[in-house]
C-alpha cells in the first residue's frame, strides 16, 4: 500500500482534539452559573424556580422573574382615580416618552433584558433523587425532559469514528491481500527481486573463479553500462540480451550478479516460472510490469533464471489442447515484444540462464534479442 494511504492513531487523536476545540468555541453557549443541588432544592421549596429541563446528567433551570406589573398597574390606577367618578382616560408622561425611544435605546434595553434572563438561568449537576419530580409538581414548577444533542459530538461519534474504523479495517485487509508478490492484489505484478548493487556491497569478477572466458565476453556489457555516452557518441549500441548456458551449479546467476556489481547498477532477479500462473493473462501482465520497472531504474540488468520455463519453442507438442496459444506462449510473445522495444539508449540489459538451450524458441535467439 502507498504510505500516503496509511492512517495511524495519532491522526484520529488530532481530529478529535480539533473537534473538541471547535465545540468549545462555537457550541458552548453563554456562561451560566452553576448552583449546588442543596441550593436548588431550597429555591424550589421557596417557589422561586419557574422552569426546569431534566437531562441524564444535568438540570437546567430558570428563576422566576420579579413580577412588577401588578404593583405598577395598581399605583397607576390609584393616581388616576377620582372618588365616585369614573377614571378618565388621559395620556401619561411615561407613555408619551415611550413613543420617542430611539432604536439604540431599544437595543440596549433588549440586551439588558437578555442579560437579566441569563442571570436567572442556572445549571445543577443531577443526582439520584426519587423525590425530585414530586417536589417539582408540589411547587408547580414547569419541567420537561431532554436528550442532549450536540452536532459536533454526534458527527464525530456517529460518523467519523465508525467510518474511520471501517477505513482502518479496509486498509488492513487490502494490505494483507497485497502483501508480498503472491498477494491477491498483486496477481499481475512482477515478482522480480531488486538488488541495488554498488562497488561496496556488490559481487565482482574477482569473486568468481573458473569462468575467465565468460568474464571476457561480458566485460563489454559492463563497459557499456558504466559509460554509455562514450559508445553512443561512436554510434555503438548496447547489447540487448545475454544468454548464459551451462549445467546447474556452474555460477550463471553469480556471473550475472557480478556484471551488475561491476557496473554498479540495479539488478532484477526472477525465475522463468514466476511469470506463469493459472490465471489467463497474468504472465503477460507480469512481463509488462517487469520491463516498466526496469525502464524506470535504468541503467540496470534484468536476470531471468530458467528461461526455458517460458521460452520453449512454440507449436507442436507444446500447443494448447484447446487450440490457439496457451498461457505460457502468451507470456513468451509478450517477452519478445518487450525485448523488441529496447535499444542501446534505454540502458536495460536482459540476461538469462538455461541448461537446455536446444528447447528455446528460435525467436529468442535471433539478432537483437539473446544474441550473446
């Protein structure tokens, strides 16, 4: 999996912290005084509490507003009353002054009323009290229940966390499915092992013995890989393919690694049987993926061991019983096509090893492919 797709617990902790801060900034509401539960019971007993909202953990209440309307109305009626006569209607100075109140004063008065309303509000941490409802009913306190609902909290716990867990599970499953070259998601990917060889860690010609003639023949390839510009200036082309032939255990793979080590270039190593699977088209797809990776890392060497596993001669007894080409032949065809697309400028050398050169397809041995 791509590293950018990996999520860790730290990301979710930062997201949770961000939502918690945003909740405190935008959804905390105005500051309301907190009242002890004992004082709350006392206020209810004195009939000072008007309304109460009960939640699972908190009680939200409001103190009754001081009722001044009755006193002011009575005083106004007494001032206008005349004995044994009906009270005549007349303008009062306060009523006339109310018509000329400015918008600024109205806004100020509304703000004062709002602040006064907030001052009457309070919160109480709820405790287990089975007699609370009976007490509220006795003193005629309007009460109701409420389920606390917070948008950001619900968004985080109802959506972000569940989908985050599903995403982590999906990422883990996809990583397990694609783990290694045999993963389900890597069916069409190349199984080649890549070795980044250099002068310090790579294998060199000095590590080989008994293959002096073979070393002399591949030294030209090393020179091409080290200084390709010099040969391209002269119009020379880099050898496309080198075929190593010999019995098992004679150092064919070691010689290929030594060429890469001497040149200091990446080394792709895989077996011919790695291309062929039971799924149709997988072999050709792996060939394309192999040459794509090799081109990106050029100059480099691609080493295919046991080339006869995919390079057998086509037709005859090797033909598919159902007619046409089987999967192995499709893989071979794709290999031939990819080798035709390479020239000396790409910096990719194909080296292959086999102990049965007589069974190889003639197209592999023609000039421009495995011609060394």
